[in-house]
C-alpha cells in the first residue's frame, strides 16, 4: 500500500478525554516525498503544527506542538496507522502521547473528508 497524503483533509471522529483535538477541526495534510506537514487550529488550540515521516505502508510517525487557549505550549508524539475504507477514503488510527504536561497518552481516530 503506497499512500500519499498530499492535499488530503481529515476530521477527528474520536479522541481520548485528555486530548485537545475536537471534531470541529480539519487537518489539511501536505506531503513532499515522505515528509508530512500540517498546520491546524480550532476549539482549544490557538495554533498547532505537526511534522512526520510516512513509510511505504502509509504509517505516519509524527511530532506535534501546539499552543492552547490557556497559553500553554503542548508537545507530543503520534503514530498514525491507515485503514482504507470501502469508499476509498482513509481512516487514521492514532496512538499519541504528550511529551509535555502530564505526559499521558491517548487514542484518536481521524477520517478523510
């Protein structure tokens, strides 16, 4: 499976309670070679950015940093595993952990819109 995420948009459909991402947000991915980037904002996040590496199977290893409405800089790491849905769209199953704050971990699901 060779997935290119360039210019694809994803919306969160599930997130752990300790996450700051909400279903109102849209992540618009850009990809050049195997490098993935995205700027995002919304709900509790004033501004955020992520950068990752995409492997041959479409798995994404990324780091992210964001400033929340409380003025805190939050950072973390995430692994996103793709699933191709029956309609051809991508669902991303994410395992993430904060590298700031309480250092907790969580799970998210994003779906291509």
